[in-house]
C-alpha cells in the first residue's frame, strides 16, 4: 500500500497490534528516483503486506 506518511502508518500499525515482519521502517535510497521507505506486516493468512512511501 502507498502512504504519504510512513511514520504515521507505522505508528498506527503498532497501536493496532499488527504482526510485523520488520521491527522498524526500512529504506532503499536507490529505489525510484529519490528512494523509498517501507515496512511489512503479516496479514491474517500469513501473507506479507507492504506499506511504502516513495520519497519526493
């Protein structure tokens, strides 16, 4: 899922008690033009769900 505010999405996911794959927000500075920040959670069937914010 794309989000305009990755920190707010991460905090909201923590408050909801979601099952995280990563313990912190990850970053790939060379992905897209100016980088991307993301985190993953596990969905109800064990699938990985990614939340990301493309740097502008």
